[in-house]
C-alpha cells in the first residue's frame, strides 16, 4: 500500500499528517508587496545602469557616469512605475516616459551617426577594421558634435535596455529576457578582452543571479484545485515558493546575501590579480581575433575550410568599405569609407615603384558581380600537369622571370606579411611572386592552396607568412612591361612548356570576352576614333592603355568614394559609363577589364592593397628592412592584363592613383613623396639567396608538397643574413600604433546642415525631464482635488445606504495606506476578520469592535431591505474618522503622509 495518498484536501503522509493550503513563512521583519515591487525596480535599474556603464567603457564614449545613472533612473522609473497599482503614478510615469522619448525621436539622424561613432570607438579600441564606422565624421564636424551623437545614442540604448529589464524584473520574473537584453553588451567587451569596470559587472551579476533565482523559485502549483504556498512536486520532491507575499519577504533578505557573496568573490579576484600579477595570456587575444574572422559565407568549393574571416565589407546605413576585398560585389552600396585601421603589417626591403599586393582575382562578370572562373577540364589539366613539377599556375610570372635578372634588372626579394584587419581568406602577394616556394616555407598547417588560376587562399589561422618575389629597379609599370616584352622571356624549361603553352591558350579564350553592352561598344568606338586613328590593331599596349585613361579624363569621369548605388535593374558598368561617370576603384577596374578585352587583351579584375614607395618613409627601419603598417585606406581594386612575354601586369585606370593614393593624408604618404614617373632608379640589387627554382631536377616529380629541406632552410638562412631576401621579421610588439585618422579628413563639403550645430543634449534632456516632472506634479494636484471632491460627494450624498457604503469603502482605503488590506476573494465578514488580524500585527487593537460594526452596517446597506437610519450613517462616519484621524494619521511617517495625501488622495 502506498505510504501516501493524494486527495483534494492536500497531501497526506504515512504518519497521517495532511499538508493543505499555505505554510506561512515567518521572517524577523515585516515585508510588504510594495517593498517587493520597489526591490524589483531597483534590480531593473541596476541591470540597466551597469549595461550603460559597460557600453560606455567598451566604446570609449567618455560619457559621465552621473548622466548614465540619471538617464537609467528616468527610463526605468518611467516604465517600471507603469506597473504600479496607483493610477496617478501610472499617469505620471507615462508623462515622464513620453518626455524622455520625444527628444530621441527628433534626433534619429544624430542617433544613427552616434551609433557609428560608438562602433568606431569600439573597433578602434580593439584594433579591428572599422568597416564604415568613420562615416559619422562626414556628419559630426567637431568633437562636441561627436559627444552629442554618442550621448543621444546611449540614451536610446538605455531606453531599449530599460524596457527589457522592466519587463524581465517588474512586469514578470523572466531571467532569459533579462539575459538576452543585457548579455550582448557584456559580450562585446569580453569578446575583445577589454578591461571592465568592476562596479558595473558586480551590479550586472547581482541582477542576473537574483532574477535567475527568482525565476527558478517562481513556480506555481495548482493541482487538483490546490494553490499552495509551499508545494511538493510529486515526481521530483522539489519544493517551490509560490506565494507572492512569501517571495516578497524572502527576497528582500536574499538580495543582501547575494550582494555580499558576489562582492566577496570579485574582491578576491581583484586582490589575487594585483598580488600575483596574473594577466590574460596573449593566446586569448589571438583566439578572439581568430573567432572574429570565422564568419565567412560557406563556399562549397572549399568545404574543408569554411571558417574563414569576414569577406571584408559590411553595410551600415547604406555605406560600406572595401576592407581589402568585398568579393567583387558592385553597386550595392552608396560608397566606401575608411577609418585608418590596420589592415596588415609588412616587413620589406625598399622598393621604388607602386607595390600592388594581389588578393582576390576574378575573371567572370555577371549580375553586377565579379567571380573567379569555374573549373573546367583545361585549367584542371594545366594545374595537374604543373603540380607534378612542384609548381602552381599562379607561379607563371615567376617562371617567366627565372634566370633573367640581367636582362630584366630584377632581383630576388621577400616580404613578411602579418594580417590584421584585412580579409585573411586570400594570400596577398606582390607581382612576380613564387607562390609555391612561399608555401613550402610555411608550416604544414598553413592551408595555402591555389584556386584554379585565380587567387591563392590560405587557412584563416595563418596570418603570418613570407612571400618571395622578383623586385625591379624600374619605377614605372608600363616601362617594366615594355622591358619584359623586349627581353623576349617567353620561353620555359622543357618540363613547363606544355603547361605554359596550354595556359596561354586558356587565357586568350577565357579572359578576352567582354560583356555585351551598347554603351561599351560606343566607348570603344570613340576611343578608336579619337585616340587611335581607327587603327587599334596596329597600336601597342601602352598606346591603348593611355587611350583608355585619356578617355576617362577627357569625358570628366571623376573619383568619388560616395557615388551612390546602382539603380535596381540597371547594369553596373552600363550605368557607370552612361549616367554616373563617377566612382571609386572598383568602377574603373571593371570598366578597364572590359575595355582591354574589347581591344583583344586578356584582362581580369583584382582586389587587394596598393602601397606607395614614399610610404616607406613613415615605416620603422631596421638595417635595410622597413616595417610598415598598411591601413585600410590602401585597399584598392585594379585591372590586370596578360601580356605575352611579360605575364600578368597591373593596369591602373582609377583617377588619382597614378603613383598616388587620394585617400591618404600627406603624412601617411610620406614626407618624401615622389611621382612614379620621376623616381630615380636608386635601389640596389640585393644579394640573391633564393635557389634556382626553374631547374626541374630540384622539384619532386609528384603532386606532393615541395621538399622543405632546401627551401625552408634557404628561407631560414636568408632571414639570418643582412641584405638577403627575407631578412628581418615582423615582430608582435611593433612600435607602430593604430592611428585613428579619417580617410576623408576635413575635405568633406557635403555635410548635413545640422551636422556641425551642437546643442547641449544634457541640458535639453534634463529640461524635458523637469518639464515632465512639472506636468506630473500638476497631474497629481489635479487628481488629488478630483479625488477629494469625489470623496466629499460620496460621503455627503442623500442616499444613506450609499453613504454608509462610501464610509466603509474609504475606511478600507485608509487602512491600505498602512498596508492593512486583504486581496483574497472572501465575504465581507471573513475579510473583516482578516483585517482585524492584520491590525493586530500592526499593534492596532482598538478597531476590533468598530471595524466589525462598520462591516455589518455596510452589509446591511447593500443586502438588507431595511432602510439605513441617520444615526447609523452618523455612526459609520464616526468610525471612518476614527480610522483616518486617530489610527492611520498618527502612524504615518513623513513619506507615508505624502503618499496618503497625493497618491491615495485621502487627506
């Protein structure tokens, strides 16, 4: 037989003890539901204020904590007091809330750019690429304006967080809601390992722990019609508090315990850290950085390594940035913006020509986007055949230049690259690079692999690598191309000739078909007529190249970082050539590719970085090596053209980029900036330490990785020798710091009229709040007069029965001021007994008979057919006055008197 049975009456144990109804929870101090309500508002305020403090710290906004506390208090009280049981408090809270929101609605534009400023501060503090965050500098022209934008933005954030915390703490007990609202703000700082203000985190933890505990215990049981305060779960034997009154008493004590424990833990951690000198290891920062670059779109072609970094561009309010590569997507944003963040660090010997670091390579234009060519049988055969000799087809230029230093004036060089904010999906390499040799020098887990004949990809964890390439004395790329053609280098060793011959055919077939557009045909015809005497077939490459550039110049095509989006349904190139006629590098690179194809030259689209030789003047020099911070402003797109005998060469069509970068300041360009056409051939040939890689006898005759015994050893030796390729490395503790310089400086003239106007947001917000307080006080005064008039009318009406009922009703209201009230669904006489018991708890014993007498009269007035006499009405009034004046009024403190007068409106 079961040792316990269930019944409608309760739970009966084996000993015959029946647990039925509520188990009263006694504490050393009396607590009211009103105190519990205030306690929950305090928790919501703590969570909101701590979130504001953390956000302010993470964004380097430098807003006064007092202002954050002020806004947090106003927002939480405005929404929290809407849950009050007093109508007038709800009205006042609504007025304050409206007054808080109205200024924010009128500042949507400022809030938007304030969000950009906050994001800029956050990313700059974390030394991450800022994407388009510096766009706010086009709107805010002074620091005071920036501060104003940040203030309004954080006011809006506080508003949203306050709504969430009030719902989670006041309207209901909901820890998941509180966590969802507040944790993202905590996480953005933890993600980058920022130091956090201890008081803010302490308050946040107290809020989380308290609401979580309340959420766990806030379980109601209603089985078989029972509603127990302390119920036993029949399966798990778990006990739950369910009475609001008991919870109110419990948590005012519990919060003290939580605060004490949390403070103790934090103090212990702080003291331990200070005494032991423990700090977070650098590996944590590397891990966070790798996680930051793990959100690349899944590419089925490279399913083995889809955890690649972001594809270098975001879209904030219709503005984006290249950031090294945006995957060839064209015309989808209003423009680009730079914030001067670190893209990469290079360690190199001096060069005297514009250095192009090729990254993303694409050859197919469709639907306003550039994509790499798909794999076909030809390129697969080429790649397989050349791989058998330990090389990649991307090494074509390097193979062309091998053993030809005297004829071309070239020499071996090495560049150490450390990726920071640039997209780390692609290898960034100079022209004439030996990719396979550079790969052999890397650890096995580098993941550097070629994709068809386009870009070379690399594992997102490999952010440090050395690229070996050929450097030249020739300062001009056009001159360099001509020299290579005249040098007659288009011959390869016997092992590579079949593959390279097939590759040249593949290039001519795959990269010479332009898009079919009437506008492109018209431009081609005009260039032939005006600049080439209608004889393009007899013109050299340099003449055709110059003709295209002259066409853009003569037809008023301009460089513009904010040209606007390509209209829906329009072709990007057609719209650019016919209507827009302005744009940045991706516009001119796209047009250049198709125009060169019109003239029969294989061409493709490239994204990467462009570095001026004069920028080395700003680098840190160590012997004959230069360590240079390459900023996002160096991100660039250009056209690449294939010239037989010279290989793939950059072709620059973007206005302002002839040996220059219009996005760099004079200081960033270097104090000794020179024109590419006038740079003297002053660089000396460094000693060659690279092995003869064109000799097939030194290559493995299989598709395995190149032997690292000789190659890696050569690389290591070269790093230890001055004047050798690869000499010098990029140190982790570089002395270069990330300078937060706007890409547009102060040359932006198209600013909103209100961008430079600064009004005090603090004074305005406080003024609106004071106005709301005045309006609330007026509402309180008006409501008090209305309530007192209503009470007077009810207590002096001619109908004696209704008058007695009014005396009874207002007597209960007077007692409720002392929190003597019963909310149970009871009869009048049962409620009278409950009220008398509560009066005894408050040490009030003189009302026993009077309260019973008044209740009986009220019942008779409502239920009996007998008429109420004047004497009974007078007696009921005497009892009400005794309660109000002799009992309640004498027990009220100053705060309770104010509440009784203006909230309850009884005096």
